[in-house]
C-alpha cells in the first residue's frame, strides 16, 4: 500500500503539472487555433424523441451557466495536497473564480464559462503530450507507444514485451500516470460516473496482458 501511495503521489505531480500547464498564453492560443473545432450543439427534428433528455441536460446547463460560470469538482484522490482553496495567479488568468474544499476532500472550482471550453481543449492537448512523452525513455524504458481515444477514456501503453515490463519496478508506475491523466480529464469535463481503462500491450505479440480500471484501481 505504501508503494501504491508513493506511485500516486509521484504521478499526481505529473498530472497536476499538466493541469497547470494551461496558462494564459496557451488559452489564448487555443482560442485562435481551435475555435473552428468546437462541435456544434444544434438540435435537429430527427432528435425529437430525445426531447425529455435534452430538456434535462439544458436545465443542468442553465444552472451551471446562469451566472456565466461553470462548476467543476475534482476529487481529492487526484489533487492530494493540492486540494486548497487559494487560487494561483495563473489559475485566475485562466478564468478560475473560486475554489472550495468539500468535506470529502474534493475541490469545487468555479470557472468563467467563456474560458472553460478553451481550458478543456488545452488540457486535452497537454494531457496527450504528457502521455506521448512517456515513450521518450527518460522515465520508462519499456514504453514504446501510447494509444488513446478521443476522450482519453481508454489508454493503451504499448511495451517492448511483457517480461521486460514486469521486471521494471519504475515502469509499473506508468499505469498510474496514464490513469491519473485520464481521470483528471474526465473530471474536468464534468463527468461524475466514469471509468478510465489503461491497457498494457505487448508490442511483439500484440496481446493485451493487463488492464486496470480507474479510479477503482486507486484503492487496490
């Protein structure tokens, strides 16, 4: 358990570095580069059967946006010692208006709604960079590639081979780092009930020899 907590602490630092990397200049760049990539929210007549669901989602969105802000809660498991109410100057520049520590250790952030989508786009970019950097050999010597879906809900670490990976104590932390990165992105998206699956794949055989489901794996 002590080794798991150590892994969690180390990889949390990596993920929080990703979280704080979306500074003012990065947000402004994302606004220019990705404005055209934001998906349309238009509703067509063919979707009329989903009216009730859409109305509920609309009401939820209205509650979140009624004062021009979005509320996002990040769990204490991901934040650790960084679960504080004081905002950094960088966070203020990013559009964060307040932070409140909850009884369960999580933190609820209030973010300017006009900047929230930009921050989310930039966070995904930085998360992907962090995942792909795992293949550079500086920390993990057996990671050869990283595969991921659009929402970072399924992440596959491609390793040189199963035996080499299992012999490396350091490389086992890569699963935690990938899981934390994916979880942070889900919670920043506002997801409450989610699962991030991290697979290990042998590059030689193509077989997936291990899988972990986060955040459940944090407690194992």
